[in-house]
C-alpha cells in the first residue's frame, strides 16, 4: 500500500509539472495517504 501511495505521489507531481496542478488529484492523493497511514497504524505488531 505504501508503494502504491508513493507511486501515486510521483504520478500526481509529474502531472502537475507537465500539465498544471489539479486540486482533485491532490485531494485524492491526500485521502490515499490517510488511508495508508490508518492501515499502517492499525496493523498488529
């Protein structure tokens, strides 16, 4: 999940540089990041 989140960050950043920033893309990435953080926090050691 963390790898997918990092890949999404790279994709959104590349899109923003090439075409222009899109607020919905960044919003989606933040939600994905929060989901990833929540899953990591809920994992049992």
